[in-house]
C-alpha cells in the first residue's frame, strides 16, 4: 500500500501540514510500504519510514504511461473526510463512478 500526499496546502489562508498528518496516521497503520510526497509549497518535510519518495514540480517525467484496464467497480481512491459532523469517515470512489461524476 502507498500513500500519496503533498508537503502542505492552504485553506482559508492558513498552511495545513499534510505530510505531518500522514506521519501521525501512520503510527497506527503498519501496512504502508511507500509515502509519495508532492512538493507543492516547499515546506520542510520530515523523513519517515517506510520509504519516502518526493516528487518535485518540473522534474523529469516519462511521456509513456499505458492505461491499466479496470473494472468500473474497482476502487479508485478513498477520500477521508469529516464533513460538517467532525467524525472522520472514508468514502470509497469507484473507477466508473468517478468518471461519471466528473
């Protein structure tokens, strides 16, 4: 399993340390093999285990990325949100459902 995040983001003018939040959550999750961090704001990030991969804007990219055949009901991603209740919940978005939604 891998987690894809970014160093930090901005919400209502405040910087939100996303990588730090991932580090805290990983203390209770031992199945993650990789953490991939996109350097959006340039905020310092703590090196962590498991293996940390940092993606930087403007880095070298391959122009080849073949599509992977997927079933429409295959999970695409899980979005964790608390919404207005303040109670966290995971919403599973499927491959087909996301394509229809967008």
